[in-house]
């Protein structure tokens, strides 16, 4: 029975997809005598936390009830008062949750406060992996102060992302591309390079049609500020477009873009290119929890080489391009020895019937780097 209520709390939390950021997704289920008396999930615009919503729904029936939720209740004053205090006042008897909140302002103190007031706390460890995956960007942000960075690409079976003469048509199917939109929806920011933009005149928008707490921030790495003012990206800018450049770019071009309401930031990096790490740190300072890179061969390698990428998500189309001129997933100089290859671990294969699949994995960080 308990697992049924925890499952419901996780499902409720998922209803906060793209609506809770920069906060975590939280679902709460209040149960008394085997019956659900209150439910809630968090959205950033709604302000109220999941626990508070569930308590309000339950009213007096919260006294003596058990609360199931996917993350430790907060114990600090933020935009709302501490949820732990609200649970104590309501007379909740027991709290079941799989995860401590890694926020340094909470970090076990919510559980501790409840226990000190005689409320039983049960850590539902069997749901910890699922609860961690659900709030992966938030947990990563709280531990590192930086967004979770995912490198996404559509590639042929032989590792190519574009053909030398003509790139019309798609590597992957409509079904795979629909999944990419879901992935975009789950991110706070998306980044591409000026080469991809000039070649495709892409928009990089979230086309799921589902609500978001804030617009998907679109970022373009553009060392020389070549972004055309008549591109679809520039024309559609509505405070959601950020161009990253270097000090070598033209001040006049910069002013033209800024006059259009496009924010331009200078991040000088090695080789006259934009510095990836600075861009990621900038996002962290503004509480963007996640960044997805959808770019070309050069940018992909720059991102990997900078050590900024945490996760890869590669969609494989059942095609072979061959040739030495078709561009690989990651270009640049690459690693010159097999022993220096970037290691990916914790691999998950996502089948996309009938003939496609996606590979999700995490960049292995060597301690000596």
C-alpha cells in the first residue's frame, strides 16, 4: 500500500515538468486510515509547495496522517515558510520520503526538525533512484552550483552528423524527433553554434505546446557576431535569446543586436573562441538548472573538451554515410590516443521502434583531471 502512495507522489511531482524550475519537482500525498485526504504538486508560478497544498486540501484530516512525498520537506524560509513547520503545526504523524534535499539550507534538517517534534520519518530507499532521476538537474545544481549539461545529437550508425554536400532530410524519424522535443521541454536552456544556425536557420524552440515556468533560453555561440538580423532566431527573439561572443567581435554588430532586444555576452576562451565554462557558470548564477547542447561538430568537441558536459543523449538513425568528409559527432583535434578517450558510463539504451534507439550516458570525470 505504501508503495502505491509513493508512486502517486512521484506521478504528481512529474506534473511540475518545466513548471517547477528553478525549484525541484515535488508531489505530496496525505493518507489517513488508508484513504488519500490531500494531494499537491509544486509549480514555481503557483508559489505554494506541494506539502502546503496537500495540507490545505486535507484540513483537519491532516492530523495523525502520513505524508508521502519524493523529497525531504524544506526547513528554511524561502519564498514560502518552511514546510517542516507547517507539517508539525498540522499534526502530521509520519513522513515517508526517499531523498534528502541536497540544498545546503536543508540537507537533512527538515527530517531532523520533524523527528525532534515526534514525527516519524521513514526514508523510502527503494524509490531513491527514481526520485533522484526525476530531479536530476536540481540535485546536480545544488551540489555543484552549475546546470546539468546534456550534449544531444542525431547521428548515423557510423557516427556522422552531417553530409559534405547536402544536408536536406533527417537522420532520425519523426518519432525520434518528437522525443527530442520532450527533452527540450525538460531543459531550461538550449545552445547551438553560429555554423548550425547559418546552415539550418533553426529556431531552437520548445514545440511541445506544453506550459513552462519560464521561456526556454536560446543561446548561440557566435565569436564574430555573424548572426543575421533577418534569421528566424533573431526575428523571434522575445527576451529569450542570448548571443555569446568574444572581445574580437564588432562593437557595431553588438549594438545592432542589443537594439533588437538580444542580450550579448563576451566570454573569451582559448583559440579566440567563446569560453564554454564561463557560459555554464553564468547560467548557474542565474539559477538555470539544465542546458542542452544541439550543435555541430566543432561546438560539440569544444563542449566535451572544456569538461562542461555531464550527460550525452545520442539518437541513432539506421543509416550509414561513410566517407572521410561527412562530419563526425565531435570534430576538432579530438583525443590523439585511445587511452585518452573520454569515458562514458551509466549507459541506458532507449529503444525507438521500429529501427532506432537513443543512448544516454554520463561523462566519467577522472579525479586526476
